[in-house]
C-alpha cells in the first residue's frame, strides 16, 4: 500500500500532507499573512519564512496522520511552476529526505495537481472531463481524455483570472488577496450596474485575456469617480455594484469558454479548480449547469487554494496510472518557469 508524504511550497503557502493511497490522512497548511502589508507576495520573504517552518509542518502532518516517517514509501513535492526560492525550499527538502531515507521520489506539476484536486479521495475519475484551472497565477482549459492524457485547449495570454481580481482590489483600495473581498462585496451588489469588457480572441477561442478588464476598471474609476482615485475613500463610490459587475465579466468569460468546449468536444463532465473556484458567483453558475445534464466537480475548500494533499494525490495517480514517471523531469528546469504546462502536451 502506498503511503505518501507530500510537500507543497510553490508560492507563499507551506504545506505537508500524508496520504494512504488516494485517502488524505492529514493536510497541514501554513499561510503567510505578512505579505498583506505589501499588497502582494514578496518572494524573498516567502522562501525565508518557508525555510523556518517546513520541518515543523512536515512533522505535524505525520503526527496528525499517525504515521511514522519509516512507514512512508513515497515522497512527493511540487516541482513547479512557481516562485523559484519557494520551490527550492520544498523540492530540495523532499528530495533530500527521499534520497537519504531510500524512498521513491515523485515530482509533481502544481497546475496538474490543481486539476486533479477535484477528485481527491476517489480511486477512479469520470473521464473524459474538461478541466478549468483558475488561480492567482494560472488560467487554463484542458480536455482530459484519461489519466495524464490531455489536450490543452486554451490559457491566458496575459493575466490570470485570480490576478484580475487581485489587481482590481488594489485599484479599489481593498486588501490582498482581492478575490475573496470582491466576492463578499458582490453579494449585495448589482451586477448589471456596468458592463466591463473582456476580450474575445480570434486566434484561439479558448484562450483568455484578463489584462484589459483591469485597465477598463482603472478608466471607469478615473472617468466617473475622479475624487476617489485621489482620496481612495471607498464610501464615495458604489463599490458593491462595481465589484459585482467586474466579477460578472470574469465569470462570464470563464463560463463562455468551457461551455463552447463542452459543445465542441461533447463532454459534460466539468472540473473547476484553483483559488478562484471558491468564488460564489462561479459556484452558483456551475451548479445551475448541474441542474441540466452536466456533472460538476469542485475541490473541497481545503484542497482549493495551495495545499500538499493535491500534490500527494497526483503522485498517487502517477504511481498507479503513469509509467516511466520517476526520473522524468526530476531536474529543476524547465518546471520552474512560470508557465510550464509541458505536462499537458500528451
Ligand atoms: O490557487 P491559489 O491559492 O494560488 C495559485 O496557485 O495562484 O489561488 C489564489 C487566487 C488569488 O488570486 C485569490 O484572489 C483567488 O485565488 N481567490 C478568489 C476567491 N478566493 C480566492 N477569487 C475569487 N473569488 C474568491 N472567493
Ligand atoms: Zn496554486
């Protein structure tokens, strides 16, 4: 029986998880709130803080799971994409542990792990499915034909969906990360208050572009609420209506693409993952589809933002369903590149 210890440190989270095959026994996540005062992640501070906590977090994960290190037979870690300093902390910690303890080491692509996070705890997955991964760093749409067999349909050509939320929040003077703040304010806002444009891309209808929407918010505020752009006094603008309208534009762009792909490829299993999949408007739109003949899969909340359980689960799937993976890409490059989707070129 595979007993897996997984480590994730691709951005500002430090996470360790223990799994017995597909079952998660523990999933400890340590987040870094101190980046808030900078309005975004400071990579150097993130990796230094991770160095301090990684050992403690790993021991905690083993303890909660009731598993001794000697009982672990596989060690998995995020190989990329992500922040280089942060990745080095977790990857080298895990790889050194595996080498010195003579365990199997499995490197895992972070984006691929988000994709499979919708199915954590299951032994089998409903194929084919369309995977939409929407996070702070990534927005991609992929057709998953079987375990590790993909057709990459589209990706963002500039900002990620989560980035569009975070940058809008910054313009509105809201705290970082912006997604949850905009989500909350939108609850009682009028989403038809204003139409923010999102680009349609001629070259590939499944690609996304979110940098324009942030600029249109900037111009909208400048042209209609010039006092606000100086004072940043949120009580001077209809912030709830602006948030709801902005959120609607992003979610519509995501929905449009996945529905078009569903139509073209005749696939009605839709799996949406990554931090933005926590968004309540996104969830309600997708759950509406479930009332028709779509099957919708979301990760559990604790497996949605960055976590090691999804790394361990993907390692388990690799072990079970993918041959020749162990030495594949164990080097650090090119997976440390920000947009390494090479795992989807199957
Ligand atoms: O998956 P994740 O933790 O990190 C990356 O791998 O990037 O995603 C973080 C992103 C942030 O941009 C955050 O604003 C967004 O997910 N997010 C949300 C919500 N919760 C988190 N965006 C919209 N609505 C939310 N409720
Ligand atoms: Zn992530």
